């Protein structure tokens, strides 16, 4: 949830009191209480202790100030360049001490966040120290999660500090610009609060840290300078599957063999050590996490704070950045023809199950569109949709692309290793496009991965169990390819659990008019100043044409006519369709050849046609044909076609 969404949620609550379910429960509860207390979100009262009360507060909090001061100073040395402000409050919310650079101290004056001011929820609205004190839980607030508008430019992470009897005696807060918010900030604050508590009462260290950190999603491990466990939060014990007592008996040199602990100990290194793909070797189990490792020092020695996040969070970020998400649903498939509607109904039925799907259809019929729609209509819709064009994968990199590799697996490998497409698709769908182009020597490895849903990275020692649905697509007739020995039969039967045959456009004439109307409406909406409609002679010409390139060719032809037509009416001549059988491509396709010789002849003619249409440009020809550039070059070599010679004809 980004800050713009938080602002809209805040504005709606201010307008009519509606609480968005995405709002963290503690924040929602605090907002409601602030509303009941009459806290003004636009203008708050400034409460500062008078001199007499302030002296009483300082006297009462003397031990807390003496204990927390050195720890806060150590943390400030680590975060000095981050422009964050450290603050300590007492149990009533009075700010006892602040540490930060001149710029952040000056900025905090704008919201009266200074020594002697009180920061309770009933005084300044929902804020991190206020929630930590009132609800006795660590919390991070970002931007508009604060109740008062003047705090929306801030992010605050706070944790309560407990005394000898377990009562809350104050809070530790780390605040900065909302744009610099990071989940690790909260973990750092929690660790610092724990250090303060340990100094106050060492025999309660485990109890207090558990109370402060059990609500955090990340696993937090505190190690001493001998890399022995000092404490682990409940999340860490749950994620690692071991109790604190068992974790305490492990040597973390061996548990985390990838970590360069000497680098962490470097006196000149102030920034934490980040590892995106950390192997955590446990008894009888190996887990993978993204990790942040930092070192702090207190009166008892050095402490390594290890924060582990499940790799699903990392993969989710990678998939979001890489666009590994489905963009289409069944509602995006244009169909009026009964034959196509039957195919859509069958695909909807397939979406309810997890079996492998094999989609066969000519180029341009919308195989990936169906694959995305099946994913979007399934229980995996919130998971990733990872598409792989098997024809475009280099042979020598195919295994690393699909299965990933470990650190140092081969020359040129990334330092920390890399997850493959199968791992990125975990809890989602892996779409193997142009599966018929996959080299037969690699098909056995793919078969095992699809069959067992287990993969082993190149250079890896252990297998990883995945939860992936596989959808494959091809413009070839795989059963015939199996008969020719060009495709493994066992892989074909493994993929062909749920079969979907997409008919070519020429077999469903009812869709020609439907798609034409939809595409034309889309172009008119995109370019409102250039409205176009079909002339009376246009639709008969479109219906008479065979459309060897299917819906893709129809869309491209209509778009070209839309741009080049001289008047508002698009005529048949604006489409520049082949006018004779000699010029037109044969309606036969790789899926329905009358003989292998005729199929080869058609494929060669198709390559030549698209290459000539593109004036010798291989990239455009491959795109129009619906194959990758590598596949197009392979077809040209196979049929003795020289793209350079075609280009010379047009120059």
C-alpha cells in the first residue's frame, strides 16, 4: 500500500468515518479512539510540561535516560547519514531526549517534536510512540497512517520499553521522511529497546523482547560476538521450525555459510549487510531468505542483529518489477462465434483446477491471452504469472533460466546466485510459450520438473518443492511432433492433461465482425480527433479473406487502415489485403497440414510473405508471424531464405 492510497483511506475516514480493511488493526483502533476523543486532525493543541513538572519528569526518568543514552548514541552513529531522528519518551509520552542531525532536528520543530512536549494519541493524534505506549506493541506508521495531517510527511517506528516489573516505562522512536520508510527500521528500534531493557533487567531479556517483537512478520535473531544465539523472536522460531533452545545450540557459522562475518565486523562499515538469497542450513532442512545483518555494541559486547524475510516477499517484488503478472481475464477475449464461446467455456472450467494445460492454436489466435485468463480466473490469481518463450531461450542458458543457479555455479553467474522462472512462479502459474521449439535434449529435465514440481538449481545440493501450475502453448501439432521424434511423448502426455484447441479465425467468421468492431472502438477512443467507421464494402472484404495471421493479423490490418485511410470511412482498399490466391497465404496451418510436404511448403511461404511485407526486416517479420526472432532466423536457415537478399530488393 503506497502513501497515495493511505491518503485516500485517511480522507475517507475523515469524511464519513469509514475504516478501510487494509488499515493495520492498531492504527484503525487508534483512529476511532482519536475521533471519539475529539482530536482535531487539522490543528492540534501543543502540550509542553511546565518547568516544575519537567524537573519532576527528568528526576523520575533519570535511570531510563542514563541507560538509554549510550545505546541511542551507538545507534545514531550507525544511522548518522540517514537523516533520521531518535527519540526517547517516558510512560506518559513526554519526550525525554532526541538525537539527530541539525536538519532533522530543525524539521521536528515544525511539529513540536522536541524535549518536554507530550506525544500521546489523545494529544497529537495517532503516532508511533503513542501507540507503543498505549497498546504496548511495536509499530511502524508511514505518512497518512498518522491521524493528524501535519505528520503525514513522516514515518515513525516505535517500540515500548519495559521496566523491572514488566510495566511500560517509556518508548524508543526512530522518525524520518515518509519517503525513506523501510521495514528494517522497526526491527532496529525493537532491538535497541531490547538492549535498554537488558541493561535495566538482564534476567527478563527473553520475556521483554518477545513482548516487543512477536507481532513482527520478519524473523529476528540476535547473536553474540561468538555467533551464538542470544534471542530469537516467535516468527524466527516458527519460520525456522526450531525452538529457541534448539537454535541456541547451533553454530551460526555453519547455519549461514554464505555470510562474510569479517565484512560485518569491518570498523569502517556502518551500513548493514544485505543478502537477497541467503541459504539457512538447519538440521535436516535448508531454507532460503533475504537477510539484513547489522552489528551493534553495548555494555555487554557486540550483538549481531539478523533479520530474515521469506523469499516470497523478494520474489513478489521481482515479479512486480518484471511484470510477471497476468493482465487479461476472460472478459478481455472478444468472441461472438459459438465455436469460440465453447472454447472459452472450456477454459473457464479448466481455471477451477490445477492440472497442466496444453493450448494449441495457430500464431495470432491468442494463446497467451487464454493462458492469462485461466490464471486470472483461478485460485492462483493473486500469485505470479511468469511467461517464458521457449524459442527465445539460448540453449546453453536454458537450464539456468528455468531452474536458477547457486553462487559461483559458472563463469559470469551473479555473486549471490539467481532464482529461475520456476521459483519465481511459485504459488502462481508458469506459462511455457512455444513449447514445441524446446530442444529435445532438455525435455527430460523439464519433464521431471513438471511431474514432481521439484527443482534443483545449477550448482545446488538440495531440491526445492514448488507450488506451480504449468500452462504450455504451441502453434505446432505436438502429437505429430511426437510421431516424428521431435518431441518427447512422456512430456507431451504430462502437459496434455487439460487440452485447449483454439480455432483459427477463418473457422469462426462470426468473430471477424465482433473483433473488428471492438478494435475500431478502441482506436477511436484512443484518438478521438480521428474518428473512423467501416465503409459498406469493408466488412465483406474482411469476411472473404482467410486471415492466416488470425486475430493478430486482423488487428494489425485494421490499425494500419485506421492510420492511413484518407477519409472517415475505411474502405476495403485501405486494408491492402491480397487480391488473389497467388498473393494470399494458404489457409492451412502447422496444426492441420494435409501432408508434411505441404506443411513445410506453407511454412516457407509464410516466412517469405511476412519478410517481404516487412521489406526484409527480420524483427518485424517475426513479430507479425508470432514467433521470436531466433525462431524466425532458424526457419530462414532451414528453408534457405536469406533476409539480406530480400532487403536488397527494396533498396
